[in-house]
C-alpha cells in the first residue's frame, strides 16, 4: 500500500513553495494523482524540497507542492530517531522501516473531518469537597462509578440519568470539562463492559507479590523475566503492574505471539480496565489500526494496547510497561518481508531509550533471555513456581516406537496410544494430538535403533537434499559439510534407514483411517483462517463436537479445555531432528506447552510421546520436567561449538524467477562481501540453495554469515549491498535469524 522506498530508500519529493518551513515528522497535505492525502515528512536536507512518505503509487509526473501543514511534529522526534536506529540495525532504509511501523492507510487516507477527534464531556469527582450525607442512593452510586473519572457518554449508557449528573454538578461535587474523545474501535465499543462494574484486582500470592516488588525496584529501562508455569498467575501480575503504570499516567503495551490468543487476553484486560484497552494486530481492519494509531498519538487518558509483534511500534509516550507474554515464541520474529526484526530486541531497546520497563513472561524462556539474566546479563529473574490451583503438571509417558516396530507393529499410532484414545468417548474425555509439521526438509534416521545422521562438526541433523536426477546427498546448513546418503544404519546395520518426515496432509488421512469411530477435528493453518477461526474451532471442540483435536504446533498455545485429559505427540522425532540449531530448545518448549493442555479440569491428565529416540535429552528433560537443566546443557554445547547465542549469525536470502540468474547473483554477492567478512573475523557459508529451495515458483539461495558474539555485521550500510544485483533477483538481510 505504501510508496516503496526502493533499493535506495526513495520517497516522494514535494515543493514547499509557500515557505511553510516543514520539519521532520510533520504531517502535511499534498496531492497524489490528483487526490488530497496526508504525507509524513521524512527528510529535509533541502528545506524547499522535503521528501515524504505518502502512499504507494507511481511517482507524480511533475513536482507537486505542499498544500498545507496539517500537524507539526505529528510523530515524536524520539520515536522517529528510534525507528531510524532500528532501520540501521535491520539493514533497511528508514523509509521501509517506517512503512513497517506505521499502520497501513494512515497516510494514504483522504484527509477528512474525522482527523479532528470530537470533544466529549469528562466527569470527575472534586476531591476537595466533603461528601454530604443527604445524597440519594443513585447519586452515591454515581460517585462510586466516577472513581478516577468517566466519560459522560459512558455513564449515560450505563443508565445514569442526566438529572443525577446535573444534581451533583450543581452541588459542585463533580466537575465537568470537555476533552478529546477516545477513538475507540467499533469492536471496542461493542465489547466494552460499560454495564458491568470493573473487576477488582485479586489479592496476590506471596510469590506474585515479590514479582511486583522486583518490578518496582527496576530502574527505568530495565527488564525482568517472569518465569512461571501455565496457571501460575503471570497474567494476574501483568494486570496489576499495568494498573500501577496506568495510575501513574503511563501507557502499557501487552504483546502476545499468536493472534488466536488475542480475544481472551483482551477480554481479561477489558474486564479490569474497561475502555482504555485497545487492540492492535493483523486481525484488525486497516481502519481500526489507523484509529488505534491516532488514539496513541493523542490519547485522552493512559492507554493499554494488546497486540502482536507489530504493536511494539505504537507511538505511545510516556510508555511505562511492555509485556511480552510467551517471550520464547518464534512468532515474535518477523522473517519476511524485511525488516527482519525480533519484537523482543526492539522492546528491550525501546525501553532502554524511553525508560519503560519490560516484563518477559514464559514457562520455558528462550536461551537468549536465560543467557541475559543477571548477574552476567541485565535481566532480573523472578519465578512463580506453583500453579494457583495447586494442580500438578501431568506425568509424561514415552512410547518407544523402535519396540513397536520390533514387535511388528508398523502403524502411525502405537498400541498404548490407541488404547487410551479408544477409551475416551466412554469416559466423556477428550484428547489433543500434535502432529509436528514436517520440518523444512527431512533427515536420515534409523527406525530400528533411532540413530540420526548428524554433522560431525555442529551437532545438527544433516538434511537430505534431492537433486534433479533423483540423486540424494546430505548437507549441514551451518558449516556446509556434505556426506553421501547411506542405505544401512552405521550403528546397528538395519536397512530401515531412510528419510524421516511425511507430509501433514497424509498423516491426517492415515490418522482418520486408524482412528475409525473417533470423531476428529483438525486444527491447523488451513482450518483456522479468519479473525475468529481459532476461537470458533476451539469452541466447537469444547462443546464436545469431537473427541480428538488433531493439529500442528498451534495446538499447544494457551488454550483452556477442561475435558482434555490426554495430550499426545505422534512423532516427536520430526521436531527433535529438524536441521536447526534451536531444534532441541524449541521442541522442549513446544512439548512442555502441550503438556500444559492436559488435565486442566478436575480429572488428572497424561502426556504420551511417541518417538524413536526415547533417550534424546529433550525427551529425558521433558519426562523429568527439568527445563532449566536442559538450558544449561544446551548453553554449554552451544558455547563449546561457538553457535548462537555465543556467536552471531546473519542470513542473506536471495530469490528470483530464474534459477540460473539467482544462483549467479548469490555467487557474485558472496565474492563481493568475502573480503569484509574475512577482515572482521566472520565466516561465510555458501552460497547454497535455501532449505526450501523453491517457493511459489521462485528459486531461493542463501549466504550464511557467522562471526563473534556482539560484533557488528560485516556488511556495508545503506543501499550498497543491493547495487549490482541483476533485475528480477531480490535480496533480504536477516540479522540474527531464528531459523538456522
Ligand atoms: P498464567 O498467566 O500464568 O497462566 P493466570 O494469571 O491466568 O496464570 O492465573 C491462572 C488462574 O488463577 C486464573 O484463573 C486467575 O484468575 C487465577 N489467579 C491468578 N492469580 C490469583 C490470585 N492471586 N488469587 C486468586 N486467583 C488467582
Ligand atoms: Zn540403526
Ligand atoms: Zn556442520
């Protein structure tokens, strides 16, 4: 929708003929293709020829002039500087960074009267006045409802008559003044709990209370990790920290990785804070996002915004709190299009600059965050060790698929799992079954002994590559080690030694065959489309319309289904041996999260994991529930091997319609940057075909750079990297990629 900044960060230039003297961040009125629009001034190197972002359209044929100054400094200088700094961190032009940060349509919209928000009456108690004893019950109720101040409109909607309000006004007990109205989204208005009194905070447990204390002792700009299992009361802590910040007049941002988790989170915050809660995520319409943006620019009262990763950009000032719930979740990372940013990095950086405080919440923190804990790092640690309900976590049973095979049982579903599933309907219970989405590529594994072929240098599973003539070979994505595909297992000599990983679709079909008589519901990207897709499907399942919910990774994320007593994983191996450095860490996070789905109601739960590798550290630590011990082992392995986060990485991704052109461009680019890499102590792997070598007809190649921890990328700043690329080949820079 935007004027694409292009390789050189081009934007529209306008003429300031009237000498308005526009400055950076001013909102101005311009014409584009004859239509009046808002533009944001981005560059004033030549004062009479400022450059600006308007919207995506072919450039005007002639130089047009600026018609009027709409709002000086519409965006804050500090915010603008922050975006520019983040642009440089993400190796992208400031223009494209702004494009990613601003809501689509904010500038492009035809300016209309709605840009000037209406004024509304705001009522507030006059605290200096004594409360007379002769008030009517209704007047007393109004005074109670007014605590902290309310919009007259909302009070009327709540059923207070004008007479009651006038009565208190006349006696001087209440003050009234006109203020800028909040631009609530229609969704917000319909779901405002105006008719119900706001929910009271709960009395905190001792553990929760100490988290609040640690938070209060943080210096502005600092962060804490809130480490607590599901149900340990993390959200209640977020609510109370937010209440403090709002009361102090500071805004709050609550981020969640998954759009499917937004509705329940918004409901919870609205019950506590009413109409000061807004939503900002890709499920909102452009219009709603623009409204939320405008509201953030000129709020009538402190706001709390619940959103996904892009909400980290909202121009809220002063910002008191940023929460990242499920901080380990990979959805916080934007992979494409550029900018490739991680919302956690941006949140921490923004807090440091603005004096906000960050809370990272998780039951299974990322290794990055764990490594950054005090005293070595800057993040304080707080823990919630007990579930509020005192329910224990369900036990984990591992099913050794090698033994199943040895007994001649070759089904997808082992006998113990089958027994459990078949008993569900009678007991009135339900199960969730995770079918790990096939990794990008498959690895070679032995079905008899569980052996998986690893890179001798990197402790990462080697990936099976398929050439055009059907030839197969193995390759390590990290160091480019190559090997031949063997047909027999090097450990036990078995010939059940083949690439692992069947497509999700086929697994689903087979499952339906094997589970005859059980009612299945599928939960994956294909079946949960739309804003409320997740919710609808989960509601169907919760209503008992199926016995088993079968799905991919999404299944594990934050849902509360009291009748689920069994959580099962069909082939944990597909997770464990993804050819990715973080495969172990991410699978343990996922499996522990999945385990949290079982036994949330009255009946105890159970977890069943099918695998060919029951001795794998991830499985062992899952069974023992010792996540932190796993992290420290993993940290030691990565430190010794010099892998992230004990080194730094950067991916350069090339894609193009023509296979040969893209391959050549990758090779040329590699030669161009090789000297700088060598000079700065970085190594360069590739060019190599990307793990998914062809997507939507486009060929993809990549260069992987890795170098010392905390060192700058050995890449030229600005557009230089893109110069010399042939037409039709695109290049994206992903600093600190998540998938390696
Ligand atoms: P988490 O975010 O860690 O999963 P929640 O904050 O959702 O945990 O808490 C789990 C349940 O316990 C919720 O129903 C919540 O309302 C309740 N709860 C949380 N803290 C308290 C408390 N201090 N006293 C009573 N109930 C609480
Ligand atoms: Zn073997
Ligand atoms: Zn390797």
